[in-house]
C-alpha cells in the first residue's frame, strides 16, 4: 500500500519506475562483496528483460541495506544515483561501538549475525577493511544521498558522519540529511513526509532528468533552515494523496 516514510515500491512503480528487490547469498567474511556478487548479476538480468534502462538505475537501502548501498557505490559505477539510510560504513569502528537502543556492544552483529565474520577486526583485519565503504571511498563516482539521524540507537550517527566527511574530503558527489532527535528510522510525520519528498526529488533528477531542487545544488544554511522547512511544507502536496 502506498505510504510515506522514505522509499515505497508502490509509489515508485506508479510513477514510471521499475523496482528490483534482489536476494543476496552471503559468503563468510565478505558481507559487502557478497552484495556486489549478487546485485550486479540481478541488475544485468533485469536490464536484459528490456524493462530497465541501464543508464538510469539507482540503488537504495536502509540500515544493513544502507551499508550494502554505501559499499556498492565503491565497487561499481552501474548506478546513476544511490541513497543509503543509516548505513554502517566503517566495520572496524562500528565493531567497537554501542548498540544504544539496547545498551549492548556491537560485537555480536559482526560475529553472530548480519556481519558473518569469523572473528574480530584484530583477528581478520583484511576482511573488515575489504568490506568497509569508508576505506574505498576514493572509488565513488555515483551521486550519493545519506540519511543518518543524530539519535540513531542502532547504527551510531558517527558512521554516517565518517563516510560523509571522507567523501567530502575527496570532493565526491554526496549530500547528507539529518533529522534531529530521530532514531534509526523516522517516526515524526513531518520528517517522514519531508524525507519521502526529498528522496523522490533526488531520484527524479538523476533518473528522470527533472531539474535539481535548490536544496540539493546549493545546500541550506543552518540560519535559514527553519524558513526553508516552512516554505516546503506549504508548497509540497502529500506524496500519497488520492487524486481528485
């Protein structure tokens, strides 16, 4: 059912997009590379159907999917644009941080859960580096939008900052959105709507050839942020409002 909280496949398939949701078969000690080895063949198969335009493809993911998105753009230029929500970006620093929503350490995530590593960064350092987006940032050519909130209790906010700063230092095409006070996902309706609209503006620009919004090309100074948000709330309709 159409909704507004970032990406919604029904909204996009109703507006000229095709949506592919590929499966990933993981190899031990290579969670990032496993995504590359599965997503690119899936994309190739989708293009071969004739439905998908190979020159206008984007990638999006959130949390672990955000990590995979952040990593994918360091390994391929197959995507015209990408959006990574709350991504893990430095597997070494993330390993030693806290999962604030529960108060536990992150070690189990890497050794017993999604990470699929057989040891710690001290034991298999090369594997952690090989699969960390931040260590391969120099390869990024894809315009990237990062969402990371300052009160994220699952993936520490520093993960988004670390990757964003590295990409900016390298003069890569990146923009970062932060919704103050929000956790791992958006819960405030105004923020949900705002992110949904910005995401579609970003993708419409890069994939549909629509003009880039000024917030994307020029940025928004902090002192003008309140006015900017108020103006957008008046100008933009509900993204899933029924037609009249």
